[in-house]
C-alpha cells in the first residue's frame, strides 16, 4: 500500500503544501488589494477634507463681502432722520484715520440703532 505519491509530477513535493502555498498567495494578493483600496480611499477622503476646508473658507469670505456690501448700502442710503445722517457723516469723516475693523464696528452699531 502506497502512503505517498512518487509520480514524476509530484516527486519530492507535497500536494498539501502546494495547496497551502496557493491559499497563502491568494490571501496576500487580497491583502495587497485591500491596502491599495484603503490608500485610495484615504487619499479621496483627504481630498474631500481639503475641498470642504476650501469651501468653508470661501463661504466665510463671501459672508464678509456680503456684510461689507450691506454696510456700504447703509452708508450711501438717503436716511430720513437728521441724527442718522449726522452719524453717517461722522463715520465717513473718520474713515481715513481709523482701522477697517473699527469703522466696521461703528457702522454695525449705527445700523442696529
């Protein structure tokens, strides 16, 4: 009774070992594919985060421009109240000597009144 294969094809090698080598090779291929997929997804998510940050910065800049436009409209509007007209004239006279943020705060305060 033969307990091992001595044919010319498999002489000196074990069929189970070949099978195990094939299984390990397929598993390693899958692991490589998963790693490359994870890297690709990671790069995509980094790109999405960068795009989101750029979008939020753009929206914040747009809101600042919109607020400046509202301030300019308020400054150039024809106000009925003489007190408001005097306040606008005072703000306009102070613009050359003050910072932009200070003028913005004064205009915002006057707009709320």
